[in-house]
């Protein structure tokens, strides 16, 4: 366990249109990179604004370094925020933008110049002090926005989809740069994205949100390999969720669908025989079985290729869609082919059914 720096305790928030946050709790350690991951409208930005003090919560508490800051204004919290649209002052130079917060705090001019120079070195933009925002690329403007945030030495840095406006190649470059910078500074980052790949690549831990509730909080490997429920399994990595009933054979937990059953990973929660069972299997772990081998029947409905992976969409007799993926560009299988598929028990994870929240 690390040293806790930020704690959210049972935070709730409602607006006129309804509840946005429904009793969320989270503890972030010093120097940790935590990502809030979820679709638009799930409560990510509201959570960040409550941490920053830009929004009040209806109930609950925000604890920073052991101090309750729930009712304190933003300037007394020691946190800074980076926005997707950069929010740079267009009439100010890079140096003036970065040093603005220090100027407001009446720091000596020489100290501001050195702090700005050091911050530009960290974001790999030395010598850009005299440039105007209009003279910078999107990636450079984002780096200036980050430099402006870190120059004030925040205890926690909040980043609201800071790479969302960048093209794919630049966004991937900036992911590496941000992670490098975060480790170099040792500052706690609370990061928002709806991009699962971004979250998996950058985070120490991920908090998956849906409708104002944290569905699961864990490391990238925990979220990907051991999703808690069907929503997490399908949102992060688009896993297949097969539904059937629980059976036991030779002491092993089995998923039964129709006349076919397959061994799955037993979570050790004492699932009763005959109980509904939901099992998540990643597309890359769906195996095609030789003709005559016992397995689940399906028909190939669609074949496509993207990002170095062949994607085969299958349909089972009960209408369920199963996605199987493979490295490479082609397969002998074509739409209309009947196939039999299965999976290794170690890759079949029992999950909770998706709830109504």
C-alpha cells in the first residue's frame, strides 16, 4: 500500500435532470496514475470538478492529505486541472501563460522565469517562451497547458480528456510523454478518458464508471483479465459474455448452454448448480474446434480486418453474437460457414450480470 493523498468518501451529486454521482468512493496514493474510464455522461467530469472545488457535492467528503477540503475553494486545495480545449490565453505568450498562476501569487520575476524554463524542459519545449498559442501545433499547446498546471507544483493534477482533440498518432505519442512526465514529477494524476486503450496503457489503476457508479476499480490487468461484471467485460476490450446455467462435473464448475457444457474458472463463491451463470471470454481466446469435437455451434456472419486483427462475428442458434479475433489478415472461414467453438477454462471468467445502474 502507498501513501494516500486523496480520498473521496461516498460522494453524491444530483442536477435538475437527475442523479449524476451515486455514492462513489475512491482512494488515490501519492504518485499514482488513476484513470476514470467510462462513456459520455457517466459522471467522470463531475467527479473531477468536485475534486477541484469547481462543483460542490450534495453529500460525502473530499479528503486531501488527511484534510477535509469539501467546502474549501479551489485555490486552497492544492490541485490543478488540465482541460481538453487547453484554455490558454490567446493574447499571452507561452511564458506568460505558464507563469500566470505564479504571477497571481506574487512570486519574484526571476523565480517565475526559472520555473517556466524548468517546466518547458519537462514537457520538451525549451526555447518556446516567446511563442504565441496561435503559433503552436495542437500537441504543443497541450504541452503548454500541462506545463502551466505543473509549474504550480500541485499535490494532485486533474486531466479532463486532455488528448481528446489530438489525432491518433499524436495522441499515442502524448500518452507516452504524459506517463513519462508523471513518473518524473511523482505527482498524483487523476485522468479522464472514454478510450479504453488509453486507460490500459497509461494507468496504475482504472476506475470504470457507469451512471455515476464505480463498477470496478483495479489495475489494468485486473480490469482486463478479471472483470467484475458484464458491463466492465464488454466495455473494456469488448469481451464475449455467454449466459447459461451452472453445473458441476468432477469437482469443476461448468457453463451449460443447451446440450453443451464447458469448464470455466471457478470464482469460489459457491455458485449453486442450476443457477444462472454469466461467463466472459475475450475474443482472442475463442478457439475454433475440429469437426466432430464437442463444442458450441455457431455460424460465421461477418469477417473483417482492422488494426492487425482478423475479426469474425459468429451467431449461435439462440441468436447470441460471439466475436473471435486472430492476428493476421485472412482465414479460410467465410460468412455462412458452420463452426464449432470453445475456450480454455482459464480464460473463461465468471462475472456478475449487468445491473440496471
